[in-house]
């Protein structure tokens, strides 16, 4: 785990996947071919599922997360696809290895560190080096990194409040600022934020978390109005209760009471959020929206 003192964006951890026969899955639609995607929080849960889906659709994916070992492991597991389709099938039919495949990479950074001064420069530098062309160019930016809160407001500590707001709200805003100009230049971009249904419903013990997610909605809607004419869309996916490391303790503590509030009578899975993310990437005429993927939760 990185902290301020040893904050070295791990250029050391810069690695690329090799084409390997372990790549799996039938690739039917390479709608993201040639696009560069940065997925924060791509090492686990929802972000990981989104990274996998984008990679399977042909994108070159960079996963940004905190734990270096997990980051490396997940980058190596991302689907590698060939312009002409599924690698496995092509290998069986004599894959021409000179043909291009997509490439993935990892970036280790602690997003609770404010992106100002030194860390801003370090982040810019590391992101530039992720791109062979040394530009801060990403076509698709998915902000999935997040931390939750399980504490009544009157018990909350100001440091914890700051960290939640930093990771969930301030850093996504700063990172968007860092990466927006090249999208404007290219006249194409997709920005996706992971919000939460608690942003509009509120939840006991999650006042700061809710505030951070509601902040993303205001930011994304305003951004969509500023950059729409550059062919850049900005949307929020607002998940209900999805089975991940983050939500597991809460879901377990709520039991059947929670399921009763979900018309579809089950907890969601990460794949269901990833489908919504790919849908937004592929959509040319949806912006400034909050897409709830929550099984109808009330
Ligand atoms: N799960 C749900 O039910 C649910 C519901 C509504 C909204 N959401 C939102 O969806 C997003 C993903 O949630 P999840 O359930 O998939 O969470 P998760 O399983 O806990 O994964 C969190 C991800 O964020 C990364 N991360 C956390 N703090 C970081 C930091 N300081 N610096 C860099 N990376 C950091 C983690 O990286 P490491 O692996 O390196 O720790 C991990 O990749 C979050 O924004 C969450 O608020 C989730």
C-alpha cells in the first residue's frame, strides 16, 4: 500500500500483457477497438468487471489502483483480443502474430493523496508514460475507485471525512481535469462516474459517502453541458447493492430486509454494472444522465 512518503507512482509496475493463449471469451463486438481506457479501481469489484468488458471489446485498458500485487495480477488477466476476433479461435486457425492485439497496463497510485503539486506532476508523468506517445491521452475514463463509510455522522472523524471526499469526489474531479484536454482535441471522449443510489436516497451511517456521490452527479451533469459539443459525454452509473468486497459486510448485516426492498429480489452482480458502462461508451447520444442499475430498489 502506498502512502505519501513512499508515493512512487510505480513506473516500475508498468507492464504490458503478452499475447497468450489463456485469453478467453468469445469476442463478437470490438466496439472499443483502438480506444484507450483508464479505469480507476479496476483491480476489484465493479471496476474490474468494467475493465474486463472494455478489454474484451478491444480497448487498451490501464487499471489504476492502490495494491501493486493485485494490480499486476488483474492486468495480466484482462482479455487480449485480435482485430479479427477471439484469440483462441484465431490460434486454432493459425493466428498471424504480426496482426495487432490490444494491450493493457497498470498504474499504482493512492488516490487519497490530493492531486496537487508533486503528486499532480507524478500522476501526469506516470500517465504519460502509460502511453507510448507520451501524451495524456485516454478516450474513455471510468472513475470506479471508491471507499465507503459505515459511521454515524456525529461519530465521524474529520480525517476520515476528508479521505472519503478526496477519493470519491475531489480526485475524480482532478483526474478529469488532467485528462480532458486531449479528449477535447480529439473531439471524442467518454467519462463515466460510479455514483450510488444513496446519493439521492440517503442512508444511515453514510452521510459523507452520500455527499461525495451526490457531488459527482452535479459535477458530471455540469461537465456534460460544457463538453457535449466536443463529442464528449459524461454520465453517472448509480448502482444499488452489488456483490463486491465493499458491500459484502453491509449486505450481510441487512439480510432479507434488504432483498424485500429490491423488486428483482436479489443483489446485483458486477457484470450488470459493466454492461451499463459499455452501453454508455457505445452510446453517442446519452449525456448528463444518472443511470440507476439497482434492481428497482426503493
Ligand atoms: N458495491 C456496491 O454495492 C456499490 C454500490 C454503489 C456504488 N458503488 C461504487 O462503485 C465503485 C466500485 O465499488 P466496488 O464495490 O467495486 O468497490 P471495491 O470492491 O471495494 O473496490 C474498490 C476499488 O477502488 C480502489 N481504491 C480504493 N481506494 C483507493 C485509493 N485510495 N487509491 C487507489 N485505488 C483505490 C481499490 O483498489 P485496491 O484493490 O488497490 O484496494 C479497488 O480497485 C465505488 O465508487 C463504489 O462507491 C458500489
